[in-house]
C-alpha cells in the first residue's frame, strides 16, 4: 500500500489501520538476525526480493561499469517494488555485517535515473551505514530512453516522489529484520535529481528522515527543464545564435576580470554572482569583424538571454532564474543531444507526445501545459516544512554558484520563500543553505568542491550543533585525496567567507564567515 503524503485524509480509521498492521506483522516469518539469505522470506505481493546475499570478497562488480573494491563484508538485498500496477521500482540495500554505525542512509540519483547509483552505495557502506539506492522506477528497455513512459503517469509519480519514499519504508523494514533492531537515526543525501528527492521527502514525508542533505536541487522540476530548453533555443535557433566553444574561455575570463574582486579578494573565484554586473557588450566585436576573442552583436544578445533566464513573452513573468555569471565554461553543454534534439527531450514528450518538436514550444501556453500535467507530481517547491521542523529534523542544502545545469538562483528563491514563512530563529533552527563559489553542478569547477555535508547534518541531528561553517577542499584534477591545493570555508547563506588580511589565501583558517560585503 502506498503511504499517504502529509496533508492527505486517511481513508480508514486508526483502529482499522492498527489492526491491519498487527495482522501483517504476525504474518511475517521469524528470521534469524544477521542471516542475509533469509531476508528473501520477507517478499510480499508488492515487494519482489530478487537477491539476498552476503558479499564477503571486498569487491562488488555491477552488471556494467567499474567494480568497487575495498568494501567491508556486507549483506546485499535487491528488490523490485510495485506500489502501483505499472510500477517497477528497483532498490538495493547494502548492510555492513560488522561495525554498523547504527544509522540508515537513503541516497539519491541523477537525471532520469533508470540505473542504481552504486557509487553512493559503496561510499555509504564503507562509512558504516546501512545504505539504500533506487533507480526511481525509470529503467527502460535497451536502446530506449524515458520517452518509453509517455502516457504512463504512475511512472511519473514514481520518479517524482513515490520511489524515494517506498525505498525508504522497505529499507527500514529490511534493516530491522537483519539487525534485530531499527536504525537509531535515518539520513538522506543526494544531488541534482537527488536534491529534488531530498526536498520531496522533507515536504511530503517529513518523518522518513531525521536529517537531509540536498545538493543542487532540481526541486522546481518543470522549471529546470523549461530553463534548459530556453538555453537551448537561445543558442540554437539560427547558426548566428550559436556561441562556439572557443569563445567561452575569453567570455569567462572577461567575467572573472570584472567580478573576481567584488568579495574583497582577487582569488579566481566569484564570491556571489548576484553582485556581478558584467555586460557582454564589453567584449563585442568591432563592426563586421568576428573572431574567437569577441562576441558578435547577435551573440551578445544571446548571452543577455542566458543571464536573464526564461521569461513569459506575454506577461513578462520570470519563469526560472537565469544563468549565473561565472558559469560560462559549462555552456558548451547547452547544445543538441542525440539526433540534434534538445537535452532531456523525454519530459516534453510526456506532455506533448512522442512527435514533439522543440520549434513548437511556446514559453507562455506550453509552460502552462507542462505545469498542469506534471507539477503536482514532480515539483517540490512548497515552503510548508512545518511538520518537518516540529519533528526536530534538519535540512541542509548546498548549491554551486557556477552551476550551469540547475541554476543556483532557484535555491536562493526557495530560501526566500522559507524566510517568508518562518522567523529567522525558527528557520535557522532546522534549515541551512550553503552556496559554493566556483563549483559547477554538484562537483567540479574552479573552486573547492569537496566537503562533508552529511557529517555536518549528523552532528546537527545528534549533538545539536548547527553547521556554522563547512570546510571545502580543492584537489588536483581527478584526485580526491591527499594534500589539497587550497581550502575555503563555506558559510550559511547569506553569510560569505571573507579574508581576514593575514596568512595564505589558500588556507580556510584565514577566512571568517560574515555578512556579505555591500
């Protein structure tokens, strides 16, 4: 049975529910705690357990991709959940056989999902968590993509919110059966689509997790894809609108030159792109000239459109925030995908049909059609986190200031909505937003992008210490350990890191979190 989100009316009395639950418990087999293989006996008509095996080798090899090594012995359970007749939600739960830290970690996915994120599972079990992941019910036949789900709204619900909650409920049941006790605390961490999953959980199912980390959340899901389409249309309508990759470097350098020092330190990072007033016309090519170091007049107009973001042409209403200044090096990803189609075409096909053509999209009527059909299941934009807060649960959001895919302005907008609903004290009691200078989508970019957000939330939940500062490290390319090139504090927004005037600018100890420079 699908659990109801907060705010829905129960269809049966509490007494009837309690009686049904007791009968269900009585029907479960008695299992020997610690026996992984016996967990197969917990299958139900809605839960198909496809694997329950002890992995002792320290190595796990998924069906595709690189094997994961250095793993502790763990119990691996794979299952397929069927909350609706059209649902097929795959999950995997990995539980350490020894040295379990007593905590449960739900993890997020990315894009349209469809596959399990084994990297998240491996990282979680190495740190002692009982950890679970889901493909969000979006697996497609070989050679197909998410267009396969045209006309299948139950799959949209699974992707939007249901798969994460169902994964959580089933994982908790299996954990208690395996260890003979429930997890002491439950946490969730994800980025991008995983960030959307994080906010869906906080809004719809506030008692699922004690602490939640959401990175670069695509929580305004229809808005994200309308934004991506706006950027595609802006740069691909005609050959004259296209901005060659060779021009992005000079453009990025011009932006950095104009805005790097606005935070009081010229260090190759733009502390807050909202303060940057760079005008692309400053590098416009002379009349009748065109080279890789300047923009044509038409390209200047396109850059303005990207910075401005999608706007309703009839009402002038801002549909979604624009590209942040400092994200320009990622703009080579804005172009056509498979067969010259815009990125993430399937979500538009769900609304407008398999034969949808991007030339027909209208940023007035088509936007309304998308929201009417998908927003109620896909968007996690409600500021009503009252139940989450009353339970004492904690929410940490982070977002890269240079994110070109899920632009950071939407996380600022969500915080503004929360600040309108809660007093400053009440908001700080359960929510924190950390903006990351120079970081692109979830990781990467020119700034420090390695930090322990989950550890900060665990400390907040279990010891009451609200995160006042996260230490971010930057390592050489493709290296995630060893001595960092530099460290920098991340501060709870709207505070920002300010250099104190002494010591290395590559050492976080020489910075303080303070109100932003005006």
